[in-house]
């Protein structure tokens, strides 16, 4: 290990001032691996999933990584094992394999784990204290552009294709084409995403540009404050010195005569200097209750609308968001959400966030039934009850082994008779072994009884099948996820 890594380990590992023991060397190695991993992952996810982890053991080319909770095992195996192995091999090329071990004593154990908040402090921007704003230059303030809003991750469909294309054109040549750019559409359809994404794209190619993003409400408040303090001239100079001005929700300029006047003159000054102006509203310019001279300026450039997304676009948005959240959701569940959530993108994301929260808090994989329950709880429509989603609340009963067979049959599209029969093709063998595993693990069936159910097989055959599934789930994240999903549908362990 390098001296820099050892000094950092002294901050975050126990007994740092003692001679470097085997445990200390493992800690040093884990820190080096985490340093390779951290830049590749979103910070919030990195802190959440690698908190209270440790390198427990090294056996030749195999590293044993300790996790504090059983719920973290599936997530690491599915999402982080490949990245962790790659990071480990960058540090030490002799590492060949990562295995996991749940160790509950690691939870909140500062003596055995790494303090990620010390080792990886948050990089702070030029953020103004107590405000979601940044100071660009003397007197020029902008709301923070959310980095997650990009033109690349904006899902394009028939409802927004023109608006997205216009934003791409503006981002490549700000002030040269489509000036002003006016985007309109209903609430929650993606206007703010496009506006901020365009600002981010401009800054990516022109890092020194003064890109100001604000809302009509904030602009109005600044005008009022400038009038009160008799500093209108300073306000005018500030806004007329920017390179790109992005203003959200200009429909709220209605009935604000003085603010409209100041904006009119600011708009003219920027336009004449070929500075880019990007605006959004909930209606097209001619329907806004604004002065005619403002409306005519808006109509001078490019006007693009965003409408309610169709089913295919809604499904594509959900698929992309699920990928961003690093959550595997069965396509049937996403299709169900897309079919029944039709009003806005924001509503789609709200339902999906509930599903994500359900998984993170309960380790419960979303199903069509659980999503239907979420929709019923969140619906503002008094008629959006069970008959609309197709589910009724019935008293729950304990699952039987027949339920296990039918659920495994449905999940893998194999017949119950085939599972109970003599076929040994893989398409039948794996579901049969999973059914045996579920019967043994959750229903406490004996090996002998399971053998009788499965066409009087010998109990040692059942024992070997169960053990094979247990071993495979250690190395096969996909199989682990499938078994958990079936168990959740059967209400096992809830």
C-alpha cells in the first residue's frame, strides 16, 4: 500500500497507531478498492450501500466482503459485484473473485468498518448558504441546474420529439438558431427537465458561459426588491450581461405590469446581442394574458409543445427510470403502471418511486398487485377503487404447496404436471428444484414428504435439489432475484 492510503486508513480504521496487523492490511486494501469505486457510482447510492462494509478475509485470489444486513446481499450481488471486482483488480491484479458474507456485527461498528463520510467528503459547489442557488459572477445568481437532467436521458416520443430536437439545436448553437425557444405543455410533462438539460448541455461545451436559470416568481421578487431598494439599474445590468437566460413558467407574468415591462426590455437587450433566451409556459404564447409586445417577441422564435405521452412513451420512461434507480422490475409491472397512469410523467415517476421505496424499506419486489395497492392509496379520484385496478381485498390465507406449484408454474411458464413428472430438461428441472426449495424452506416440508409429492422420488434426490438451489443463489444473482420474487408473491416472509 502507498503511504497516502495508509494515512487515510489511520483516519478511518481502528487501532491505526498500532503496528499494521492483518486486519489493518485488509482495511487498507478495502479503502483502495472503495477509492476506485466511488467515482463510478452516484454518491448517495455509494454511501447507502457501502456503509458498514468491510473486507473480512482474503484467501488467495478471493476476497470476502462483509455486509451488515441480509437485505444488502441481493443488491450487491446484482448491482455491485462486477464493479467491485473490477476495482479490486485495478488495485491488485491477483484478485480473481468477490464473495459476500453477511455479518450483523458490522452494523454501526466504527472499529471494523470504514467511515465513508470522512474518507469521501461531499464536493461542494458555489452554493449560496441556505438557498438552492449558485453565484455565477458579481450580482448574477442562478438556481442550481440539476445534473441528473440531461438531453441524453430525456425519453423522446411523439409527444415531445419537436421540443427535444429544438433543445438539442439550441444547445449546439446558443443564440444562433431558435431564439427565443418557447416550450409549452401541461404540468408534469417534462418542461423543466428539458430547460435544465439544455442549460447543462450548453455549460458542458461552454463552461465559462453565464447560464442563468430562474422562475418567473423569483424574477418578479427580484424586480420588487430592486424597486424597493432603488436598484433597478443594477438589476438590469446583471440580467443583460448573461449569455443564456432560462425562465420557467412565464404564464405567471400575467397581471404584473412592471415585471412585464422590465422583462420586455431585458429580452430585447439579450436578443439584439444574440444571447439565447429559453422560456416555458403551460400554454402557447397567444393564449397567455400578457402584453401584446411580449407575446409577439415570444412568437418570433421557435415554439414547441409537449403533450401527454402515449402508452409506448410512458413505458419507455418507466424502463429508463427503473434503470436509473438500479432496480429490476418485471416488465408486466411496468406495463401495468404505463397502462393505468396516463396524466403526466411526474405521476409515472411518483408511482415508480413508491415501488422503489417499497423495495428499499421492505425488500419486497414490486408486483402488479402491490402496484395496484399503491395506486389505490395515492389516487385522488374517489372512483379509482378496486374495480378499476381489478383487485379486491380478500382475507389473506396461508399459502399451500399447491400455491407454490402454481406460482412457480406461472412464473416459468411450465406446467405443474411437467414439474411433478419425470422430465429432466433444464426448462423443467430448475422450476422443479425451486419448488422443492420453497416447500422445504418456507413450508417446512420434509425431504421424504417432498419426494412423495414429486412422483415418489427418493428423499436424497430432493435433498440434493434443494442444496443445488441454495448454492446457485450464492453465485447467480438472477436466480436469487427470481426465487425472492416468487416467495414474495406467495407472501412468504412478509
